[in-house]
């Protein structure tokens, strides 16, 4: 589905609202999606607060005794080193957003760029090259690739982000490519070509904007995938090096749970679950709003 | 004959892919990979000892020579011996791959079957409460981290209930197989079900929105007939594609966590140990064979397309 | 009006699902691999340990885990007594202790004539042949053959006459080595370049195990997973989660003499060990060693009965012990299991890289003294009690210096202010020596990526900040593998590191050699400590037999290391063992290690 190009036609269609407005209307009416959005925004505010130093700054200090239970001083108890679990879990929210945003943005940009180039020049060498590259990256098992990249980059704090971006951009690129191939045949693109616009200008000004809905949906999906992958990577020791994250908290908790200390595990898992759930609900709503046939309405 | 030439052509077309995968993974894992020298040294090494070990591991040869050797090994399927234990890589693979497959197969099959069934039910009753309930569960399932599920299941089944072992693989007959494979299977089905159900439901909904299906329904055909005769076959293409493409994913990545955590001596654990210790022969073999497997699956997928829908041409 | 239904081919026949089911069944059968059905009449002992060996080749038996399996599959000349603590040498394949010449340069060993290798296709007709001292000669030579990639050669490097020259001359096995003289099939004379009192200890390590040449030739590189030896057990299967061993029917030794092995009724009566007196060993039909690295999994395997013993992970200690000092189990635990505790044969410590002039050795005496003050201040700030409480559940043994509790030369009365952890004293030292927030050097702490390592670093970092280090002056460098970490350390790129050392034998020389100048990196002296006085004492003590004169020298060397604040030492971890009451044994993970398994009696 593409938004009608209003710049060429000059005025909004007289009948009904524009598809964008209709989609927005559907989205706002979808209760579950709005709940998801609310959850995401809540977490975002938490992350902002950590950035601003309002809370979560004390995650490293050993403020209490080992393995204290929940109390008024430490709402979620403490870890083996006496660190406050609530502070840690709040700080981890910021870590999660950092990772999610960076990876989602970077992979969207890369995916958009390569997907558009590949789709516009479909069938040529550029397309084959990009297809080959995406095929190669897809063929390497994800965790092996990330592990290998993490080792190769030898403790660089961005190793994990780079590895995730390198893997996640391929799906976006493929979807954008498919969409661009369809868009290419539309009249307004032919018209632009007829005028003599440079292909890159065409891509940039006319085609890419019409892929935003795909990019947006994919970005939310990648965000979720990024924070879920971070959990497993941190558990394997390949993830976050400085600071704390939900993955590190869960990794710490694996030895504690058999001894009956569940707070670390419960806190990190719950926060993670709620945020991912919120994102999934929102992403679902977004997809349904943009492509109502999908859910069969 | 047509099929044969088609397959051959696809295989040859897959060679750049294999080259690309091997080159990238070689650069990452072998060229930049962890240095195994220091793990093989004694507690009191001398500089000569270090140089000797490095040259035995082949670290001092130029990049293209090592890459060339790798390609040669891939072509002849002979990857030599593990740097850690000295066992033949081929023997390690033949020992661990069946275990991984036996571990993951039930979860994979069940996850997909249940996903299709649930997707069918949801698609048939689209928009009603049962659809919403199934989708609700699907979203919940998608939102829980695999790791959390594994840990939780270990606690519940291993520590609290004690019904199943939480680690190990002492399998010698069918009942012990069931004994050991249950908890890992439950964990992987739990995690995969959400994604599978949503995907299959989406495909089926699209199919069921087609005119001929709506017509058949209007004519009062029952759900089973419609599903079997009209919907399933068309939907098979994306379903098969998805299943096929999730095979390499499942076999290598999926097994890694389960095997590490449940202590099952499969190929995922062996590969991960190889990564962390820099055991390059094992890494090379796993990555190379995964690339070949991927290309083969691409080809098989195309062939299956043709078997299901003759409109798809073998071009 | 009704759209014509497009004709599509019939659905695939059900043959596909059936074929899939058959494939699945075949898969299951293939996956059985080397698992065997448990036989209820067999005596089986299932041991669990917290790591896995990589190779079972004695030349690479560097870790506790490979040693554990190697000493059961192969024979060594000597072993340690089952129950005596501190550990004492006992003859194994050898008959009695060796004859030593007056100058301490010649050792004559005699071995049992009836020892045989287990049956294996490597031997002609598959029948194991008798063991001869030629095999010991071969095994020792093997360590010096570059293609073996031995990790144990350093035990005998430069000690045996002619062996190093043999290696340099091309490692031709047909050539004899002057220092390894075969007198007859059961008698060997070893000639040393200088007295080596630890020689007999080295002949009780897994490295010294006797290896048959036929098996190495037959299996080549795969010898590491197909070991063939003359030990009490024969390996029937091995992977990175489980080693399964069966009794070697050819193994013959004099029956177990409990008194000789150090039996003390007061200590050992409660375990029912008296029943073992006079028994032929090994008493097991099958031995399984489960490699379970994850604490949680190991504990639940033990709790569910899948394994018969466990070395208790720290997180469980709180729930098992009613008292920590002395260690006493809760009644419900004592009722279900046998338990004991012992100190490890090793210790953990933090160290400096003395080769860096910013805080290490410095040519200028004034600066050298100031550097020493800095190191001593850091040592003062390090809180061993906090570390003990957090990571070792308070049951580790903290001791000053580098001679750990497990060795006979340990001095329990040594003054403890080097491990007291007084930050004010540290601050004072810094102030007196002229260190302040501006001129303190930047310290890089190396660690291998892992949850506990990171937690330890966080704890130490907090203590350094309390001492007065600005937070940006302390940095961590994380390594993904131990190999990368070791490489950085051996290349002198790390300022601070936290390591553990496991002793190869119960003699303080094994820890003091960590500070011996000529062993500086890439050798075992990771501190790059260079003290000519220390080196002189070390060389002097190296040729002395155990006794008061040598112990006095050891103590002086120990004091030098403490005074120079080279390392922040140390703590020996306390191991707690629990095992099923149906098993009659007294386990040990340390020096005795795998040797105890031949004396385990398990109910069928």
C-alpha cells in the first residue's frame, strides 16, 4: 500500500481521508496497540530519567547486604554484592533502549539504502551484489556470527551492536526491495524518469518516502529482536561489557535461583517481558493499521 | 532431466554464496578469532615453545594460503583434527549432529504442527474471541525470552517437580529418549509457538480471504473440506518456505542455548565451545557445512514449490 | 458467476509423513551413540566435576579434569596415599621408593612385573602387552618431541641428562638418552643434571603416565580421545559431558592396606572405610565421570540422584551448613549424605606486572621505594574478607604470602597484616610516598568475560576508589577467552590481574617458582618479578631435600615477596564434598584427585 503522492496531484482526494489519516485513525482506535504504545512510552520515560540522572544511577554501589529481600530501603532487594536490584533494573532499561534504538535505526537505514538500490536496479549487477550479500549474511547462523564478530572486535563496546545491525538489516532490505520493485512500475516514477531526474534523486525523494511504513514496522520488530538477542548474548558473555543490562542480570541470576534467590531473575525477566510485550502489541497494531487485510478485517 | 539440470544450475549458482559465507566467517573466526596458542601452552612456557605451537596451529601462514586450505578442506569434506582434543572433526560431527537433530526434531515438528493447527483455528474463527485468545497467547509467547523459559523450566521440572532430568543425555532406548528430550522440547515449543501461530494464521487468513474460499463457504462447505481442499494447498508454499528456512536456524542457533544449558553433547555446544576456545577446525567445518546446507535448502525449497504448484516454472 | 476453481494437483500422499517417521526413528537410534543401558548388578560410581577435559593424552594432562581421567586410565610410577593428610607419596606402578645415590643425582626405580595394558586394537591381536620401563622412557621422551605439543615438559626440562639434547638432535626415538638408562624390563635408572628433590612428585602427575608406543602410532592425533593405558580402568566412551570407564581386568596391585594409606579411626570411621581394608582394587565395575560446569545443573543432578557426589557450589553452602568454622552440616543433610571438607591445593591471588616502571621495578631507588609504597597501599585496600564472604561464602582460608595451607611448609603463625585490609594504612602509605590524585598511574585490570569475574572486578574497583584512586584511573579490559587474556598478560599488557594457581605437587617450591626471575613471561612468573636475592635463595633451596634448612629458606623467600608487595595473596578455597551414603569412599579433588576412584566401593 502506498500513500498517494500528493505533491504531484496537488490536492487531497475529495472523497474520504488520506490513507495515512485512515491508518492513524485505525491505530488510535485499536485498544491493544494503544496499550502497547503506552507501555513503550512509559519505559522510554524511565530510560530518559536514567539518562537525565534522575534514577538508576546508583546501580553499581554495594548499598546493602548480600541477597536482601524486598524491603522499604531496597524495593526489589539486593544482589550478591549488595547492589540494589531496582536501581539495576532501571539502569538496564536505558541500556535496552540504547541498544534497541541504535540497532533499529542503523539497520533501518542500511536496509532502506540497500533495499532501495537493489530494488530500483533490479536485475542488474547492483541487485545481484546486494542479494548475494544478504544471502551470505543470512546463511551464517546468527549466534555464531555475533560471537565471531564479538571475538574479532576484541572487547570493543560496540561489537554487539555492529553484529546485530549486520544481521538485522537484511530482512529490512529484502522487504524494501520487494516494495521498491512494485513502486518502480507506478506512473509517478515513470513520470519522474521521463522528466530526467537522476535515479538517486528519484529513490531519495519519491520511492523511499513511500517505504516508510515498512521501515517503521520493521524498526519496531528489530528493536524487539535486538533487546531479546542482547539478553542471550549477555548470558553467553558476548553482550554488554560496561554497565548492566537485563541479560547480565539474568546471567547473574542463573546461579542464584537454585539457592532460592529469585529477585534478580524475576525483576529482570518481568521488565523485559513487559517491554517486549508492549512493543509487540504496538507493532501488531501498527501493521494492522497500515494493512488492514492482514488481520482479515 | 529437466530437474537435474535445474538442480545443477542452482548448485553452481550457489557457489558464490558458499564462497561469500566461507570468506566472511573465515575472516571473522579464523583470522581475527581467539588465539588458541595460550591455551595449549604449559604452565611455564618458553618463547620457542610458543613459536612452535603457533606454527603447528598454522597461525604463521599468510591469509590466502590458509583460506585456500580451507576451501580445499571444504571440497574434500576433510577438516582434519580438533585443536583441543585431537579427535577427527568428521568423527566429532558424526557423533554430535545426530544428537542435535534428535534433540531438536520433536520440538521443531511439534512447534510447527501445533502452530499450523492453532493458526487454522484462529483463522477460521477470525475476529471472534477464540481468535483473540490464541493471538493473545501468541503475543505472550513471543515476548518471553528463550533464556527465561529455559531457566524457569529447569527450576520447575528439575528442582521443584523432579520429574525430568535437567541435564545430560544418557539415551539408550526410546523411553530414556523421551525422558531426556521432554523438557528441552517443551521449552523450544513454548518459544516457537507464538511466532509460528501468528505467521501461519496470517498466511491462512490471506488464503481464506480469497474469492473461491468465500464462495465455497457460502455454499455451506464444512471447515475441514475447505481447509483441506482449498486453503491448505495454496498456503503450503509460504508454509513450506518458512519451515525450510527455519531448519538451519533451528539446527545451529536453536541448539546452542539448549545444549549449553542442558548439557547435551550436540553440535551447537561443540561449536560454541569451539568459538570460545578458538578451535578452528571445528569452526571451519560447521560454518562451511552450514553454508552448503543453506544452499541445498534453497534448491530443495524451489523444487518443492514446483511439486506443490506446477504454475511455478523451473526457470 | 461461480469462479472456476483452479485445478491443482492432489495433495501429497501420506508417504511423506511415514518416511519422516522412519527417518526420525533412525535418528533416535543414531543419537544413542555410546550410551549404554545401566545394568542393575554392576557396581557403578557416578562422579561429578565442575569442568571438562579437552584431551586425555597424558602429555596434555594440564587441567585437574584431564588429570582425573588420565590417572585412572594410565599408570604412573607413584601416587598419593588415599587418606593421609598432608598428602604423602605412595608407590603405584613402582615397587617401593626409589634408590637414590648419595649425591642425589641417580634414582633407580623398579616396577611391578605383572602390569599389562588393557586390550585394544592397537596391539597385535588386540591383546594388551606387559608394561616395561621402556614405556616410561618413551613417555618421557615424548614430552620433548615438538610434535607432541606437550604441556608437561617443563617438569623435567634441563633436569635429565641428555634429554634436551635428544630433542634438539631431532627427537629420534631409536636413539637412547643417557639419563634414562634401562637396566632391565622392570628397572630404570634416571640420571639428573643436578639434585631434584621433587622428582618423585613429578612421577605422580598425570604427565608422567606410561603411554604405549603402539597406541600412539595407531591412533595418531586421536590418541587424545582414545587413550590406552595400564591403569585400573579402561576408557569406553568420552565426550565433553561424560567419560565412561570400565574396570581393567589386568590391573593387579597388592591389596589395600588402610593403615599404610593413612587411616585414622577418629577421622575416617564414620564413612565406613574400615570395610575396605585388605580389599583388592579397583572395586567398581564401571566409573562414570560427569563434566558439569554449571553450578545449578551440577547441584540439581546430585540432588536428584543422577550423580553420586558433588563438590558443593558456593550458592548452596548457606542451605547446607549449620556452622562454618569448623564446618558442620545441617542434621537433615548429615542424615542423607556423607560430607567432608578440605582446602584446595592451590590459591587465588591478585598480582602486578612488575615490569612496568610506573608502579613496578624502577632503576632509581627513590622511585622504586615509592612504587613499592603504592603497591603495598593497593594491597592494604584489598579486602580479602569481603572477597571471601561474597564469593567463597566465607569458608575460604585467607593466608599471608605465597605458601598456601596445603603444603607442609605452611606457617600458620605467620603475621597477617599483609592480608588485613586496612584502607587507612594504605592511604597513609600513599601520602607518605608522595602519591596523590594527580600522579597516581592509570591501572588496567584484565579479566576474562564472565559474571563472577566482573563482580570481582566491581568489588576491587570499589576498594581502590576508597583508597583514593580517581575512578577514571582504573580501567578494565575484558577478554572473551582465557587464551586472549593469557596472551595479553604474557605480553605484559596488563597491570593488574586476578588468577588462581593449582599446585602440581605438595611442595612450596611449586608456588615460589612463580616469582623466580628466569621464569618471567612468557614463563610462569607472570609478575615479572626480578629480585636477585630471591633468585639466589631459590636456586639454593632447589637442590635441598625437604627439611628444616629448606623450610627456613622458603620462609625467607616468602617474606621477600610479602615485603615487596608483588602480589596480593592469598586465599585457598575450601572444598565441600557431599556424597551418597551408599558409596564408601573419601573423595578428594586436589593432589590425590582421580587416584581415589580406584578405592571407591559402591553398592550394586
